[in-house]
C-alpha cells in the first residue's frame, strides 16, 4: 500500500510551512536529493511536512500495511529522516525474486495542488539491480504528474522493469521496454462511476510466474456490473495478454551482484547513517576512521563522501562501534 493525494489530512497544523516548502521545491530548477538533504539536520521542520500522513499511517496500520521500521519510528517517537512511509518487500517467484518498492509521491501534495504536480527525490526511487531480482515500483502518481519527469522516467525505466501506478482512475497498460500498469479505481469519486465518462469500479489480480529466464506477468481485471439499482457484483472481464519480463538477458536488463555488507545484528545500514548524522561527534569519528579525510565545508557532501568510503570498505560495524563508544 502507498499513499495517494487524498490519503493525507490536508488540514493538519503548519499548513503555511508546508505551502512554502512546496513552492520552493516545485520552483527549484532541479530536485535531485535536496528534499532529504535539507531535513537530515532539520528534523523538526521535516516532521511538520510529514504530519498530514498520520491519517494515512493510522489507516494503513489497521491493515498491517506499514513496515515495522516505520511503525516503530512513529509510535511515540519523533519523526526522523528514516520516516518516509515507503518500503521494500520481496516476493519469491520460482527461482527469482520480485522486489516490490512502495514509493511515496505525495510529500508536497496539499490543498493548493495545481495540475497535481508532485516531486520525487532521487533518493526515494534509486535502487540497485541484482542478479535474479526484478525491481517493481508501486506509486500513486504516474510520472506525468512528477516534476523532472523526463530524467526520472529514464532512470526508473532502467531500474524498474515493472511499474504500477494509480491516480488517473482509467485502467491501461503500456509495454515499451518496461511494463507499466495503470490501475483503475475500485471506488471512483462520486459522479465518476458511470459509463458516460468511462469510469467503472475495477480492480486487477496480477499473476507472476517463473518462465525460466523471464517472469510471466498476467493481468486479470474485474469490473463492477450492476444487477439492480442498488446492487451488483464484480465480474472477470477479458484478461490482458501475458507479458514477459527478461530476468537474465543482460542486453535487456543489466544485472549485477551487490556485495552483502557486514552490519551489527538487527541494525540497518540506513539506521547507522542516521545515527551518525545526529551524533555530536560525527567529525571526530570521520577523523578516527580516515585521518587524512579532506573536508569540503559542506556537511552534506562530506557525509556523502564518508558514507561511500565506509560502504566501499565495508566498515559499518566499525562506524557503529565508534558512535556508541
């Protein structure tokens, strides 16, 4: 489950703060990672941006659709850099893995949405490609509604062979190198559920099968049919043709094996990085681990360089120990 633009409490406090932030982001020449770079050190402002998502969190948590890490962060704890309401989950399909990525496109969605424009920071969708793994993105807004669409679409088409979208209420499928499935609405807004404008309640059951070298994807749509003025039922309609997603063909989907990092038990790489950023002795730790480290008078750039070296040299356990000594 991922949040949509109607899943937020748009009347939550600090509306003016969010409006100013939204205007800055949408008018910036390029988003890149500025959204999260800004709030790594300003968590109090970041929490105000996330406040409208409490409504979504409470709803999704009732259906156990919120990752444990996010739930633990939000249950009585201050909102942090990690608290983004997006997730990953693995689904085994024969010998392969579908890696589902729930991606939040609604950070700046608010009452003043114009043309439903949204932002999608690189850090939210960037991922790695691994042998035998097919990345699948799950997002509410199609990229037509995202700032910097052209650059983001190029990057996502390289990373995600299968992409799920919502928002537009019209069901459709595109297959042009990547498989893009646009879902209909199971409960269209009032006035949209009639044949005149083409909106009928609809949902899909998606099947994935191991095709030995490919993942076979079959979309089975179900559409509401009225049997009387006040009643009806969902009926299966003509299924879409099956689609094949290459897994092992490097010319279609360049794969690489990512090194498994050594980490303290029960602690993630990202949690260590956040602890480091919030530590009062971060500069001291950098000196301990890299005595000749060249600082650039840019905290974000320095942290990025430092984390890259720690990852390349697999020193996260050592970093964790320095933080907690």
